[in-house]
């Protein structure tokens, strides 16, 4: 099982290394979003942490949506998805490999966006608490997004259907991520514990549900 998982993960990473289309597009989306928010908000005093956190998570959500759509479209276009589904590999292994690929791609965007956030908003972003919030939120968002991207891949209006499905269920990640990150940036990390618990619970719950239902989704 581990060999199959690593083989699929290696294939996804190698494909992205050769094409460089998913991560680059996500980076452009995230950086443009941060730039727009930088000019839209009055970044003074306590508002700086709140505005920076909100801008960051909006940028991450938009970038993740773009990456999910592009990654799924590339798989379908090349016919690689059909070959993967027909291969003697457990459906849960395919899901976990795709999830890990997406988490790695989003993590790259997260780190670059953090550097830009620190420069534009003058915030102390590289704190352990901020990185924990980032990790939990990224896993939760990708766990749900990976499942929905497969569900909507064959739909004619998949560009509209994917956000329509993902946004309502991803609200806990966005709210929890913004609140926890704002508290961490404001120096009140102890008060962020409930929001971190929310993010962690969301990530575990939807990752587990996605693993269990992925086989049915693929068959449909």
C-alpha cells in the first residue's frame, strides 16, 4: 500500500515539476489577492492583524480552488485518471495520495504568501502558533476540496459547482483560520486554542469521511 501511495504521489509531483502550471497559477492568484487587500484596508493598529488574517485566508481559499480545478482538469485531459482508477489500487490510497499532493502544493503557496503578508502588512507571521494554524487549515481545506474536485470533474458546470459545494462546508476552516491566526498575530496565542481545536477536528473529520466515501464517488 505504501509503495502504491508513494508511486502516485511521485507521479503527481513529477508531472507538476515538468508542467509547472498548478502551483504557478495558485501563487499568482494568492499574491494578487493579497495585493488587492493591501490597498483596500486601512492597516493601522489592531486592525492590521485582523485585516492581514482575513486577506491571507481569502487568498488561500481562492488559490486552492484554482489548483483543485486545474489539477483535476489535467488528469482528465491526459486520460491519466481513467488509467489510475482501472489500476489495481485501493480507492483510499488514491485519495490519500491526491490529498498529500494538494497539501504540498498549497503549503508552497502558504509559505510564499506568508512572506508577502509579512512584507505588506508588517506582521510577525513566522511564529509556531501561526504555522500550526496554517497546517491544520490547509489539511482541512484540501481534504474536502480533493473529494469535491473528483465529484464535480465530469460535470459540465464544474467551475461553478466546485465552489458552490466547497464554500459552505469550508466556512469553519475560514472562520477558524482567520480567528486563530488573528489571535496569534496579536500575541494572544492562548486564546486561539478553541479555534485550533475546531480546525483540527474539521481536518480529521472530513479526511476520514472522504477516505470512506471516495470509492463511491469514483464509481459514480
